[in-house]
C-alpha cells in the first residue's frame, strides 16, 4: 500500500464524519425530525464528535447539539445528563470563534428551557466562560454569549445574581456601545432580564452607567433595539423611587414620548410600560411626566391600540390619578375619561376591564368635580353593569364595586345618579340614596327635579329595614319634602284615598 | 318645886328632843353626805367644763386664725393661677386668630390658589395640545421619511433593473421591447434605459446602490424639516423629497487617479487657516465666561438629584408652574 492510499482512508473517514455531522445539523432544523433523531441515539454519537480533531466537525457537532437542545427541554436535559456541558465550557475558553459561537448557542439552548437547566449551566462554570467570550473581538461570538447570558438571567434572581457575580454587567454595557445592531439589541435585552428581578440587581446595572447609554439609544431608528431599550429602562425603574429618579434624570422624557408614535407597536407598549413604572412611585415623578405632556400622548396611544397593548397605558392613568387630585384633574383635562370608557366597552378581556375599572375609580374618588367628570362620561351604569354581570370574574366584580363605591361617595351630580336608583342592588343603592339625602335638603331645584323625574316615587318604593342606614337616608330625603308629596308618592296611597272616600259622611 | 319640876320636865323634854334630834341627824347623815358629794361633784364638773370650754375657745381661735391664713394664701394662689390661665387662653385665642388668618391666606395664596390652579390646568391643556400637535407632526414626518426611503429603494431597484436590462434598449434601427412603435410615447423603462449607462452587472453589487443614483444617499443630512422638529435631533435616515435626478455615470477611473469629487473639492476649497488664526484673541475670556455661566446653572440641576422635587428637572421648558412646587416652602 502506498502512502497515498493510507492517507486516503483517513480522508474518507474525516469526510464521512463531516457529512454525518452536517446532515444531523441540517435535520435538526426541522422539529418533526427531532424525535427520530433522538430515538436513533444522536446524543451519544454527537458527544465524541465534540472532541473531534477537526475543528469544523466539532463546531458543526455543537451546532447540531444546540439545535436539538433548542427544540425541547427533554433533549436539553439529555445534553445535561450526557455531561456534555463541562466539555463545552472547557473548550469555550480555548477554541476558535466559530466554535465559541456554536458552544454559546448550545448553552443558550439548554439554559432557555427552565431554571433547573440554567442552574446546571451555571454549576458547570458556563457563566464565567461566557463572560470571557464577551471580551472576544468578534461581534457574532459576543452576541451568542450575551444571548446565552440573557437566557440564564431571565429565570430568577439567584441565576441573575450569578451572572452579575461573574462580572458580566460592565461588559454588557460595553456591548451596548458596539456598532452592531444585533449585539446592541441583545445586550439591552439581557440588561433588562438581569435588572428585572430585584432592586439590588437593578442597582448594579445602574452603577455601571447603563442608563446613560440606554438613554442615548432612544432615538435610534431601529425598532427592535428601541423595544429592548425601553424594556430595560422600565425594568430598572420599576423597583424603587431612586432608580426611577435616575431614569428620569437621564432626560429621556420628551424624547421617549415621541416614541409613542412609533410605527412598531411593541416600542409603543414598552414606552408606556416605562412611563407606568416611573409614574407609580411618587406624585413628583408623575408630575414630571404630566408636565412634559406624557398624559396626552398616552391617552392618544390608548386610542390607537387594543388588547393587551392597552394595559400599561390604562394602569399608568390609574397610578397617576391615585397620587393626587391635581393629577387626576390633569387626566380629566387630557380627555382620559372618555378614552377609558372606550376601553371599558371595547375590550373583551376581563383583566383589562378590571384594570380600567380600577383606573376609573382612582380618577373619580378625589372630589365631587372628579366624580362628576366620570359620571358625565356615563361610566356609572357601565361599572354597575360589570358589577352585576354574572359572567364577570371575581376580581372584576370587586374592582368595579370598589370603583363604583368610591365614586358614588363623592358624586353630587344627581342626573347621573338617578338611573342607579332603579337598577342598583341594595349595597350600592345605599350610597346612591346617601348622596341624594346629602344634596336634596340644600337644593330646591334638585328637589323639584327629583319629584318630577319620579325619583321620589322610587325612593318610597324601596323597602329598607327599619334602623338600617338606608332607612335613615330615606327618612332624611322624606324630611326635605312636604308630607303630602311624600304620602302621595308612597305605594298604596290610592287605596288609602279610596278608603277615606268610603268612610266619608257628607254633612 | 313646881319650878324644879318644870325644870325637870324641861330637862326631860330636852333630853328627849336631843335624842330625837340626834336620831334624826343620824338618819339623815348618809343622805346628806351623798348630797354634799353630789353638790361637790357638780361644782367641780362645772369648773372643769368651764376650763375645757375655755381651752376649746382658745384652740378654735388659734385654728381660726391659722385656717384663715392658709386659706387666704391658697386663694391668692388660685386667683393667680386663674388669672394666668385666663391670660393664656386669651393669648392662645389671639394666636389662633393670627394663625387662622395666616394659614388661610397662605393656603389660598400658595397651595389652593384658584388662579394658579386654573392657570396650571390651562397650561396643561395647552401643553397637551402642543404635544399632540408635535406628535402628529412627528408621525407625519416619520411617515414621509419612511415613504421616501421606500421610494429610494424602489428607484434603486428600478435603476438596477435598468442596468440589467440595458440590452433591451432600442437602437436607431430596431425599436426595443419597451419602445413599441404602436404607442405614442415610449415606455418609461425605455427612458430609464436611455439614461443609465451600461455597466457590467457584476459590478453592480447592492453595495454601490447609493452612489449609483448620483443623488444624496440616506446619510445626507439635508432633510429640511428635521431642523424644524424639536423631537428628532439625531435621526440618521434623513432624505430629501427633491425630484430624483437621473443617475450620473460614476465609473471610477482606473489607475492612481483620485475621485473626481475629491479633485473638485481640492480645487474649490480654500486652504485652511492656521490654528492660531481660527480662534479669536479674546477666546480665553469667552471660554472663562462660558464656564462661569455653566457653573451658575449647575447647582440648580444638582440639588434636584438628591431627593428634592424632581419635577423641576429638565423642565425649564414648561411654561407653567405647578402649585405643588411651593410645598418646599412649607416644609
């Protein structure tokens, strides 16, 4: 045998290995092939190929493994069981950039499924190796590593903490400064995932100066980057007042409001979420946003979108209104109440309705003026309907009842209250009658109107238990009218009259 | 004798009487002694009682005087205290009156000031309108920008297509596909084909698209509206809505020649002034002034970060103030 022939054998072997790995990698792209591949024992065959002498085979094997693990968490668990991770992590530090990218992909595919799998990645030192990859020059490697870190940090606070402990945050902030858009996006998303768990983690992210860099990217034309940036900012600001103030101090605000008209709907949603997270802390922060015109923009935004995209906007209105009556007035002036009423009638989802009812309650519970604004938007019957509707969820019923009650206790706008006299249950009726009993003794026009519109008749028909607050309110109303009128409208008055006619003896 | 007898009878009588009397006396002795004792006891009792009552009178006098003294002292104290309380009440009432006036005034002036509130709300609605208008403008602008980018893309694709289809150009002899003799005017593609100059299609990789057009590419900052808009300061994708010029053939001359643009620039631009002439001789003072102004502005923005009212921050542009901003005064 000549030397050529011997070498040819090896070449052939290498070629067929390469072909096998590539075919498996290609097959692994399609989800329907996964089960067959798994049954064929692909895991145990790929494992030795990860240690192959030829780098391109290693790399393709890693890619195939990553694709397999990406599809189902069974396979991801299989990867963990086969003890592939330590090997991958070990070679992550030493191999070339293509291999690094593929290995980071495997780690990401394993970690994304569950906290336990992520924990397995962390336990075999994956995080430190990935952080080392962040110092790599190649943006594709960085991107894969950042993505894997993001998948790990997403699950819970302790995993995020381990990512932070590995010193990833400063490097992630540096990644934000890279020119590649994809890297920026994924870095912003990872920062968001890290800071969403606890105030301490958010504080670590802030301490590395991430806010300034994120704030610079607000006006970036790339929509996906903007989504991630706003999501990161909102995750940072949701924890505490001081973090929210730091976000505000980055002077994002008039610019962020401009993004409420972005063509991308998730950008708009994330901007609104950011505003909600900032606003919920203190009245002053709400004031900042209201003063720069954020309220009008959010209310316009509520008109443009529907479904779950509306939820942050609705909640933001509620948070702002809850702080002070001035802010609630600002919402009313920005035409927020009709918009909320529209949301209440358009949205089919119970939880959005519940949030809307809550926001309306927050707006209306300050002063009679606020309550009047809510009442004139014809919201009281709607809330009552939601409360009475048997198909409403318990939460929705509770929220609409609370809103209704708090608005009714302030409402002195009688024309809006009157319809409630007819179809409210007794626990709501109590508040309605109470408002009447407070207003009627002092307002002669209202008394007149109350009689002519049949309200008095209705009040006489209510049968309240003697001694209950409802009866007291009814008595208070009755005492502000002449006795004859009260008697005239009492049920059974005609019978009494007829009886008197029978007993009457003409002289 | 008679006398004697008389005497005798008298003696007898005397004796009898003496005896009788003696008997009587003996009989009465006990009683009399008792009576005497009684009398004596009464008398002594009277004396003792008189003495005791005398003592009582003295004690009462002493007590009377002492009690009077202490009571007067206490009364003086009470009067003093009552007077003090009265005075305090008076002062407090006066203080309340003053405070009531002041608080009413203060609250009306600064906290629940109707006019400020009204102004604030008006300002707010004005601001809202402004923001809505600005946002509408911005949206319009962005839409136009996107349309423009789209149009450029389309145009570029067309030109690229024209390059690819350059062989379909009609010649003097034979009309091309796009130049049907049965139509009054040639197809627009034909016009485009006439404008482009033939280049080998392999050189028309998508990278060269922008320069192909010979018009300002997407990085050209000549978008006129972008200056008017306060929102966009850093948009990169600006473009103009000028009529698109026909592409200029930009075949690179081979060899060591510079780009024609560079040469033109070299010819047109005057030589740079030296550094020392570029800055005026008062540059130092100006720079110092600027620095000072900058410093004077800074503390304002610095105090805000540390938990004071953050709604001053960065909102010097808001023309209206909020009534709550005076809360810091009360605290």
